[in-house]
C-alpha cells in the first residue's frame, strides 16, 4: 500500500477511534442539534466536568468538534455533521 494511502487510512481510523465511546457518541449526537456549553454537556452526560472535558479533547483532537470561549465557559460545536450519518448507519447494524 502506498504511504499516502496508509496515512489517509490512519487519519480516518483516528476519527473512528475518537467516536468509539458511548459518551462521545452522546456528545456528538447532542452537538448535531446546536452549539452547547460544556456545562450543559456535563449535565447531559452525568459525569464531572473534567471527565466531559477529556472526552471533548479527544473529539477536538480528531477534528470532530471545535470550541469557542464565552466568559468562563467553552461552547462546542460539531465541525463535521456528516459523521452522524456514519453513526446513524452503524446504529442500524447494532440495533
């Protein structure tokens, strides 16, 4: 396999790996509706803010979400809404 193809597949695998957690899928699904404050995501997930922040960092590192600061809070948004098409597709397989 050519190196550029390996690199492309490695990048795609990194995105899939970032999505491969129930909490991160919940966060992504919530963000498809609207930009959301990390405090609201904390309430949605039911974990402490540091745990939610770690999940968001994984998603941000994969390029799936972006953040903006407003006062003391960060607001997150989905950068690539089409990833939810993938999630919807596999939901059909998983039941």
